[in-house]
């Protein structure tokens, strides 16, 4: 069997190359820095992994020795201009070391992923760029790094008996872009905010599956030391945005902006923001008004390269970005014989609402495969209630049944509840665009679900409550189960009404309900908003709303999942609500931030926002509410300086709640979470 080694499998193209190689029955060795979801999925398909430092040849030279082929795709793909030294190191210097090590260790063929940026752009729409063209403007550190790597390849080919086959992808788009490459970041921004403007110039859109296939065929069918452009549809920026508009709720662009205006704005921004400038004038000068249009004829003829329809490429890209934005992950049931599963009756069915979501994603993962200690996996039929907008985007094992329904749709709920033994009710909104969604989804949705449970004979309901039901500590800093409700604004009121309805119907003997109130969430499957909070710790100073001395409890979602499982099985919890946090329930905010900083390996240097300013944020939040609006940052800032902490002893005493994930475990997983999503 051929010896195949690959770098960059955690990235977009690299993942698809590795996946296709494995699908063809090849044995594939992956050189990785760390493991992310892509690597985990490739390992399930049979890939062998080695954790190495690609800048240190000694860490991998024995692994690649005498390999039949090295696919080198690892690179830092970014339009960032703030740290040229780092980016050039992770493009040019990285490639130089890989090529030197591969040639010294007699690797037969190197397939190197360059980029069309090294070939340049055309000022005319009637002239396509060819393989022998050369960029005249190195507008960013990434382009500079890839250009230097290109020049080095030319030098090695001239001086040594090597076989380096180069591919030049354009804008590569499609599904499974875990970290969002620059083209997909543009799609992400468009889906979130739309874009009414367009400008002159154009780009070339390629499909990731076909670009990956071209890499493999460059090895199998290509010629030694040959170069292949693997571009796609050469279209204008206006057509690009107009096509995105066809498959979203956003409008197509109709306002034209001349290049000189964009350039002038970029110059002013550069002066004001320096390295933090979002768009560099050199980038504007090189990209806007020019045509990144390329000729892929050689790859089509020699590598059987194909270009799918534009609409199908962009639809796949948009769906992939939506998965990222909505926190949708592929789920697999691992065949691990060491996992001790909790057994349920073969006719027992569990319905989970609120999927996909941060908590529901991790809960399903634990129910399928156990937590980090191998606990709480189940042998149980699981049914998911999923919003219709997620149709076609989910990937779950065959034994997971999906019902697409709005939480307020009585007819579909009846179908979803058929033969269900228990409901884990996680569905709810925290930061909706419109404030009336709180009442509609959190309260009316819960009421509708409970009413249908009663009608269908489903008795057991475990509800995900919130600390906002009690607001914040006033007379007592630490909540307990005697603390009276004091709902914090519209969100707290909606969750309180939902919880009250469940407990009232339990008191009437119609259902058997329990409410578990969580605090500040931590854990895997963290959504983008919380990821951005972690990224803040890499700033020079970390923003703290308040003086950092107020008390906050945290809830790791693994611990919450444990609480759901244990509470369901214990009749003592019926008709009650509980605080579900970590064992150490009275951290100060400073202590929490310090633990996070320690976990991420950075210094904690707080920048405190005074309490009076936080009160102003709270006032502004209330004013926005009068107009039916919610701003997540303003809402959170308005109460961040308050005491929000709770004692968990009742849950410990009543149903054996034992939160085994604390900050020591959280610190270990934090850096891993960041690196998997952004490294």
C-alpha cells in the first residue's frame, strides 16, 4: 500500500483531500498540531495521526521518510495584516521546511497547495490569468508568504532532482469549513447583515470537493513538477452577492461604490486604526476593480477537473456557514466497548427540545458517547424536536429520530410526543432580535408543549431554567431554594412563567415536572458569542463589567446533563426546582477571569467598567426593550456586576447531583476549544 502523508487536514481543503483519500481505501498519515472535529472524524475513518511541530523537522522527518507522496496544505490563510512576521512564518517558512525535509528524506512526490494570489490579477475582464503569470502586488503578508514559497519551489526544482506538483486554488467554497476561510467569512457577514453595495472587479468560485479531487489526481494523473490552476466560475462581485441573495432573506446589492471611495476610506481607516484596520489600502488597490479570473483548462484536461454549477457551490457554502453560525455539528455514536451505558426499557423514548444548541449538542454527545470520564452514555431511543429551518443541515446517527417543528405547533408536537416516556425541555431564546420572542417561545412554547404532554399522556418533564428567574442577589448574596422569584426583565419573566406553569400542572397531578436552574455556562460546543468572549483574553486588557468582586456561579454543561439524567430517575425531584451549578458556587468574577486566563495561558490584566456605567447599560437595555429590541452585549453588561450565585446542596441531597467537572477540568478544555475553532 502507498505511504501517504498529509499536512493541513484540520483546514478546509486539507480535510476534504484526506477524506477522499480515505474513501478510496488509502492508508493516510496526518501530521497535526492538535485535534479538532475534522481530525476526529478522519480518525474515525481510519486516518493515523501524529502530533508534531511543523516548524521542527526533527518532529516528523522519520514519519515522512520514503513516503510515496506528501500532500502539503498546511498554511495560515488570512487577510490579516497586523502580524507579518507570524504569517510569513506560517506560509513561506513552514513550506520551505516541509520541502527541505521531504527532499532530504526521499519523498517521491510533493503535492503543494499554493494559491492563485501568487499568479496575480488582471485589470481586464477579457484576459484570464494563466499558470505562467506572476503577481506584481504583494498586498498582504499571506500573499507575500505564498509568493516567497512559490519562488522557493522554483529554486528547488531548478537545483534538485525533485517532483513538486503545485495547485493554485481560487476562492474555494463548500461545506465543512470548520474555521471559516476568508471567502466563507464574507458569506457569514452577508448572511448576518446583508449587503446592499457592490463594486467593480471579480472573483473565481471553485468547489472544495472538486479542488480536493484535483489534488489527488495531480498525484495519480499529473506530470512531474507541473503546475495546475484549479479555479472555477469567473464572476463579478455583483453576481456573487446577487447569487447569495437568491438563497437567503437578504436583498441583492443595488448601490454601486466606485473604487476611489473604498480606497479613500481604507486610507483614513489605516491612519486611525493602524494595524487593526479592517481593510488595508493595498488590498483595495489590488482586488477592487481588478479581475481574479483564471484559466483552469490544463487541470480540466490533465486532471479531469470539473466545475459544478455556481448555484450548487454557493448553496453548499451557505449551508456550511449556517451550520457554523447555528452551532450544528456532526454526531456519531462511537463503538467504544469500554463505555458503561445506562440501560433503559427498549420501548423507552426520550424527547429533547431545543436542538441544535449549546446544551443540547453536548447533551446528545454525552448520551451517545459518555462524558470526559466515560459516564452517562445511554442505551435509549432518542427523539429530537428541531426547528424547520435546520432541515437538511443535521448529521446524526440512524437511531436518532428527528421531528421538525416549531415549539408552538400543536399538531407536530402530538406526533413527536407519541410513545415518549420523558421530555428534556431545553428549547428557549436568550438574545432574540425581537423582544416578543421571549413570551412566544419561552412561555407560550413551554405551555403548548406541556398541554400536549398532558393530552398525549407524557408525564415526566425536566425543564432547563435559569438564574434570571431570581435575577440577582440583593439581601442575600447566595441564592438557595428558599429565594423568592425576582425575574430579571423580559427573559427572566418568560422563563419564570414557563417554570411556574410546569410546576403548577405538576401540583395538579397532570404531569411530573422538575426545573433545573443553570448559571453561567461553560463547556464544549461553545457558540460564536461565547467564543468571542474567550478571544477577548488575548487582548492586551480584558474588559470586566463591574469591579470584579461580585459573586458568580458557573454551570458546566456536562454537569447539567448529569443533573437531567439523575433528576429524571428520582421521584423526590418531582414538583421542585433546583440550582444546578459547580461545586464551588461563590467565585468572584475576578477569580473566574483568572481561571480562564490561566487555562488559556495568558496574563489576566483587567480593565474594569465602573458599576455606575453598568447601571447605565441596564437602563439602556430597558429603553431598548420599550422599542421591542434586544442587544446581547448591552443586556449582559447591565447585570454582569451583580451577585448571581446559588447553593446546590438541595440537588445534591435530593437526587445525588455530583458536579464532577470543575475549573481544573475547564481550564484544560478552554485552550483546546479555542484552538479547535480558530487555530
